[in-house]
C-alpha cells in the first residue's frame, strides 16, 4: 500500500508569490496633463524552472507600457510565481502541466497585482485579458519545432 502511494501522481501548489514588481512614470507630472488617450502595449511570458526533485517554479510575467505618442505614461513590469510539487506524471504530460495548468493558477494573482499597482499609481486600472494558456503553449511548441503556428496557419 505504501509503495502504491509513492507512485501516485502528485500535483500540489506549495506557494504563490509576487516575485518582482515595478512601476515607472518617467514623464510625470507633465504627461498626466495630456488629454490624448494613451496606447497600451502588453507583453506576457511564462517560464518554468526546476527547483528541486519534483519541485518547479512557474513564473508568469507581464509588461504593460502606455504611451502618448513616443512618451511613456507608465511602465509596469511584474512577475508572479508559483512553486508546485509535481511527481510521478508521465513525461508527455509534464510540458502541458508546466506550460498550461500551472500558469492558469498563477495568472489571476498577476492580473490582480498589475491592476492594483496601476491604480495605486493614480491611473484607471488596466485589466489584463483572460489568457488561453493552451493556445499559447501550442503556439510555442509549434515555433520550437519550426512549424507555422496552428493559430496563424491558414
């Protein structure tokens, strides 16, 4: 019975934490008086690193930059991380777990922290859109294999 438990699949969240957060307003206060609507550029990333045997750190990062013409209104860079215990899973399931399941758990925390820091900076909150991590993962896999992305292929 104990041997069977040692082989059972394990997927547990150990901790979710804010790893890095910065807010820059390089052109304040002058730019705050501008009436023009800023453009918003959002970049997202996912990184998975082994920490110890069966323990992985998954980091979801976001860069949110708003500009009026070529001047930055604000720039937010944030990294939200989670530590996951993942054991006894088939090798072919590890990629999707690390690239889809874990980021889906971490991302809502990142969204909340990004919206909060932007609001604390004196701006209307920018809410990051829901992300389809499965599509993002499949696109990365296709690019890694040198194939056209399934979402972009005609």
